[in-house]
């Protein structure tokens, strides 16, 4: 993968990604019930939290190739645990969702490979750094119109938006090595998110699948 990383470090990095995937996949399934915790239920079924975790795993991998492997291991293990539980414990087989999110997992290594370069310098790195923040800004904004039971809506939306804001701040503080880059990354993310919201990019790509892991 990278001459600077040893075989032991590589194996440990992949195993860590798998453990995180298994843990979060099981957690997402166990809280997939608004009666347990409606905040976690709504958060776990949306794209933002997974983009957030995958971004951190990618940028802190030893190399772009290892980032790709780590993210495939993460999403593969997470989705496997999630849908095995759904199929064999809950006796429900959501074929459409499995195919859709499975395709997302297949594409994710390419995204992770590119995302690794976000911690560099220059316009390209700033643009790459802005992409996950763009996703969080766009989805966070669209939470205003999220379908929730009426008695949950008024207190859940502010909580969910607050969590999205925290994730954005964490990415802004952790991705760029030079904090001055934030002044370039944030405007790019704001412009891209405005475009995504205006053209309803999430609605066109996901077609109602976002929010249904």
C-alpha cells in the first residue's frame, strides 16, 4: 500500500474499519425503532452520518489505496451485519434497499481514494475537503422538510440539525492540516450545497432511498 506503513499497521487499519462497520451496523439496526430513540433512529437511516464516518476513516488512512480498502471493509461489514439482522432476525428481506446500498458500497472505494487527498494543499484538496461538508449541509438543510410524526417533528428537527452542525465543525477542524484552508473550504461547500438543494440532487439520485438504510 505505502512504503511508510508496515504490514502490521495495514492489517490493524483494515480490522479496525471492519470492527467499526460491524459495531455501527448493529447499532443502526438496534435503534431502528422510533420507540427506542427517535433521534438515533432518524440519524442512522440517513446518509450524513455514514459520510461523516467514512470521511474520517479515509483521510486518516496511511495511503489512498488503504483508504479505498478500509472504506470497502467498513461499508461491506456494516451493511452485511445490518441486513443479516434484518433478514434472519426480523424475517424481512428489503431487496431494493440491499441492491441500492450494496451498489453504494461498491462505489465507495473510489470516493475514499479521492477523499484521501483532502489533507493536502491547493485548490484540488480544498474542493475534495468541501464535498462531505456539502453533503452534510445539504442534508441538514433538507431536514426541515423531513417526514416525521407530528409529535416528534418540533423537537427532533433542532436536535438533528445540531448533530449535523457538530459533524460539519468536526470535519472542518480535522481534515485541513492548515486551518487557514477553512476560509476556502467553507465557501466552496456553501456554493455546492446551494446548487444541490436548488436542483434537488438528493431527490434525483436517491429517489426516496435516503433515510431508509
